[in-house]
C-alpha cells in the first residue's frame, strides 16, 4: 500500500469512525428497547395495541406487507413444521379459513422453519392459505414463545384477539364464534 492510500484510509477513519459508532449504538439500543418493551408486556402482544408491522415473503415469492393490508382483518397462525400440535390443528384452520374467506379476512401462516422443512410440511398439510417465512424474527415482535399461536388484527391495524385471551381448551366452534363477533364489530 502506498503512503497516500494509507493517509487516505487514516483520514477516512478519523472522519467517519464517530458516525459509524453512533449508528451502531443506535441500532443496538433500538433493538434492546424493542426487546425490553416486549418483556414489559410479558412477551405478549396486547389486545388494543397497534400490531407490529412486517414485510415477509411467502413460499411462492410473494411479498406481504402488513401496512398494505390496513382496512382488512388479518389472522396470523404462527407455527413450526416440526410442531405436532400445529400439524393436528391445521385441518381446523383450513376449515376456518374456508368459512371466513368471503368476509374480507386475510389468513396467513407464519413459519419459523427452513424452506426445505416448510416445503415438506406443505406437501403433507394441504393448506388453503398463504405461508410466510419468518426470516426477520417477527415471532419475537409478536411475543411467540410456543406454537401454535394465533393473532387477529382488526381492519384498523390493532390487535383484536390472541390465543392468550382464550382458554386453552377452546373449541373450534367457540373460536369461530369469537372471530365472527370481532369481524361483525369491525363492520366487515
């Protein structure tokens, strides 16, 4: 390396190191703040709060942006392709999606597995809704610490229901009634 290039490099470092450090600290602090904010709510999304925004890709390459879905109710089904309970619940959610598909309810499965695991899962499951791959740690933003997890977002972009608000032994009929009630209140 020549003396001029060494001098240019040193000048660059002197000039931009503080800016790089400030940017790095801003990113780290923002991430920590978001994490601790989620802990204050018990790691849960709270009914009535704005839903955390996301942009995720589907298995087919389609991009889904929650912000662009404002005005429509959105049901998120968080699952893992290796979760036995998730696999058992899939037929129920397929029936619910079929029943509510004409009521402006967008239904998305959000999976944390590898693309290969998800492809294998989809071959077995015969889903009738779009599956998104969680490449951006969205599950943490939504307080997902066990599978499956359900979150309903109303047309205004607020959390309307989570399965944390339901008894563990809620029946499919009760879930449908709750969804119907929320959708009617949203005037869909």
